[in-house]
């Protein structure tokens, strides 16, 4: 019995509308701070670069996100569509979080995404910068 890969609409090739929807769905998933939920948007062998870390596969993604959200408390993210073509989307993002000492940060950067035909992300490359902020400087 052949197993089929589930689809994650919207599917490529992307239009402006479907690319914006894909970005919104990703933002919603990441703001859930649920590593398993987030990982389902990626292929089983998805390749990632996040800052200086290189990951491959859903299990590595889940482990990474658990570490991330244990360290980045009160995480809140916003993503915006930057560009798209056929099966690729580029986003700009910023998120705020605090560490366990109470220091707030704003992290911002760019991500490049590549999707398979089922709408699962096969590659994610993120460049991220962190900026210490005061609680009064928070935007969200």
C-alpha cells in the first residue's frame, strides 16, 4: 500500500494572494509555540539554516523549536511577504521575546522558503539579528 504525502495548501505555483496566505499560516503556527504543529509544515527531510545552525528533518526541527521557546520567553512574531515566485517565498519578520532575566529583545531578519509540490517547505534559510530593547520599546 502506497502512502501519499499530505498536502499543505496553498500549493505552488504561488500568486500574490496565495503567498500572503502561506505567510499568514506560518505566522499563526509559529505564534502557537507548538513545535509539533510547526514541524508539520515542513517535508520529512527539510533543510534549515537558522542563524549559524544547520538542521535537517522534522525531528531536528522539533528539537530546535523546543530549545528556542524554552529560551525565548513570551515570544510574539510578525511575518510579512517580501517576494515570491513559482515555489519560493521570501519574508521579512520581527519578533519580540525576553530571556529568563527579564531582558527583552527584538529579533528581525529575512527568510527564504522553498516548497515541494505538496506545499510543504523543503528548505528554510533564516538570517536573524537580535537587538536588546526595554519593555517600554516593545511593539507587540
